[in-house]
C-alpha cells in the first residue's frame, strides 16, 4: 500500500477487508449492509465476496440442480437475481446424487 495525502491507496486490485468485492467466508467478514455471497454452482472451493444482498429472485432458478457443500442444506426457493447464494454450492458428481432441485 502507498500512503497518499493521508489516504491509503491499494495497489493490485485488492479490496480492503469487508468492503464490496472483498473476499469472505461468512457474513460477519463483511461490512454492515453487505452479505458474503458465492456464485451458484461454483464449487465447494469457491471464494465468497462481500456484496449488496440481491433484492429479487432469479426466474426459473428453483429448477437448478445444486448441492450444498459439507452436506449443507440449500434453499432454492429464491436464488438472488445476481445468481449468488450465501453459501458455496456445487453441481455434478461431487453432489453424490443428493442435489437440491433434483426430483
């Protein structure tokens, strides 16, 4: 980091901890008003990012086939209109036949 006129300037595209776009593992890692969100189906090793919670649901998302990592339950009733969830999710063989939305 470089100090410029009393302000810190981040070099290299890093976001200060807890700000929009910063890496996170859960909501407490983010500033007030932000959530820790993961791209849907990005896998169990996906990195979360602090972001403004979605204000709508993605149409047709309830038909997606996803599973929660570490046997977590996945609520597909409303996937955010930004295609994120507050937990990592996976698709395919990693789900072991227990995919949410699979009927």
